[in-house]
């Protein structure tokens, strides 16, 4: 790896409205978490009022059947949700983004994202996985909470879509999947730790990760802006059909996992079903999916694709399975 990285933090940051904004031009080696986070963040004593995930993203945690069981149950629910979020993030990084980067390194004609940029992203994603594993170990030592690793339903859905396409289009599908996940993940990273009662090491973990992912988002926006126009008409049509499914698969709520969490904190199956049913408004879920997908929707609209309309139709029709 060269001593200095000449790109602007793997590209300028991308704002929430899908456009780019100016930022300080600093090399990757000065800003990436893998080179800045040489010391361990402190793990203070866990207070009863601490949570591990923003409950505004967990509507079921506010249900009376949950609230009646007290703060300790809400804290445990938030730990379960954090465990799933880290599992999802790890699998996105290893099984989607880094696989896509391997494909992208061989795609010619993209000048705005260099080979150094792509290898920096690859390095970042490997470090994020190690960073989360280290966090799990320290959290167990300091709080007694074990963040169990298990498959992520969202990532399983995305990978199944990529594997179902003809072999000639799998590389195309994987790059599309990474473009979707890398332009969606930053918002949740920002929101998940955005409340005062989040346990401080969680906030630090998500903040450090989020800073890197903002740069990745910008790089993938630039890459797609050159890559998509160079595709053949047949390839563009393939992407137009696939992208709405990829966005829906990644963003749709993981209801089976939420039911399992509720049962793990003491609710029986019928109570868990009632909490989910009472807490999930399909219309609101559709609105949230649309908001979360703002960056990729605007990106592909700008590139002349019709997939944003297809995704909007899927989001408006979402219903619990």
C-alpha cells in the first residue's frame, strides 16, 4: 500500500439528500479508522438506564407488554438488536462489499475511483469486522452481555437474489448489491447510536464505523456514476429489474428475528405475535423504506434508471409475511 493516499477520504462525503458536499481533502491514511483507532475505548460500568440500540428503531420495545416488564427487559432487547445489527453489518462487509470490490478491481474505465480507493475500502471492511469482534469480547467482559453471532435474514435475502441470476450476470449483481448496501448503511449507523442513553462504547463503535462508511458511500456513488452509463442496454435493463428487489430485500424488517428477541426476554409466542402486530404499521414501514433508500433512489434516477419507481411500488405494497 502506498505511503500516502491521494484521493479525498476515498471521495468527498455524501449528504443525506443524495448529493455531494465539499470537505477537507485529506488522505485515507489520516482518516480511516484502521489507522486512527490504535487504542481501546474505555468501557465504563453499565448503568440500568443504558441501552445498546436506539429504541426509536425498535417500535416493539415501546409496546405495553414490553414496558410492563421493566427497563432490564428493554436493555436486553436492545442488546439483542445490536447483536443482529453487527451480524448484518459484518456479513455485508465480508460477503457483499468485499466480494464486489474484487469484481470492481477488474472493471476498466472508471477514473474517479482508483485501485487505491478500492483497496482502501477492502481494508476498511476487514478492519470493521475485526473491530466488531473485538467489541463483542470487551462487551462480554465488562457487562456480561454476549452478542451472539447468527445469520442475517437481510443479507441471506440479498445473496439469494445475486446467486439466482444467470452466471454471466453474477458479478454485475454483486456490484449492484454492494452499491445498494453501501449507500443505505450510513443512515442506520448514524441513527442507531443517536440517543443520550446509548452505552458510550456502542456510540463510539458506530461513530467510528459511520465515518468510514460515509467515505465508502461517496466512492460507490462516483463509481456507479461512471460504471452504469458504460453498461450495455441489456445490462442496464437487468439492473433496472434487479435493483428494486435488492433494496427491498435489504430494507424490509426482519420480523422473525424480532419475534425471537421478544420470546428471549420472556414473552410467549402469542404475546410476541401481538406485540409485532400492534407495533408494525405497513404504511409506515413503506415510508421508512423510502426514506432509507433516498441516496440510491436519487443516484439511479440521475443515471436514467427506472428502478426507483419499481422500488417505490414494492415499498408501498409491503406487508408482514
